[in-house]
C-alpha cells in the first residue's frame, strides 16, 4: 500500500478527473480562462443590451472585445481597426495593451 508521499512521486498513467482539470488550468493559465469566460459573458450581456433599452449594449460589447482581444484574433483585429479610426481612443487602447503585456 502506498503512503501519501509515495503516491505523489509515482506517475499515474490515468490521472483522476480533478488532477486532469488542475493540470489543464496550470497549462492554459487560469487567468486566461477567467478572462475568456468574463469576456464572452460581457459580450452576451451586450447583445441583450442592444435589445433592452435599460442596458448599455455597445459599451458592454466594447468591453467584451477588449477582454477577448488577447486570445481571439477577430477581437484583436477589430480593436486595431477601432484604434486606427478613432484617434481619441488610441491612447486608451495602447495603455490597455501595455498593461496586459506586463501582467
């Protein structure tokens, strides 16, 4: 029978589901997963906000695009186009991208 110390040193060819999820979180980066979930959620709320007059739909969609830009190429290209066409937002977008790279 293995003790807890011995079980950690031996490699199990069939890891438990919890160990598989934990290793996936470590390899993918849990902050990226959280950012993607938050970004898609905000995008969904933005779409709902376009229909409902109470919610600021375009603002939420923009926020979702900013959150998703590092991992979704479409959102990164869209952010580049906005940066090129709207000079007032250029400094804000560059600040966000610089902050994102330093994290």
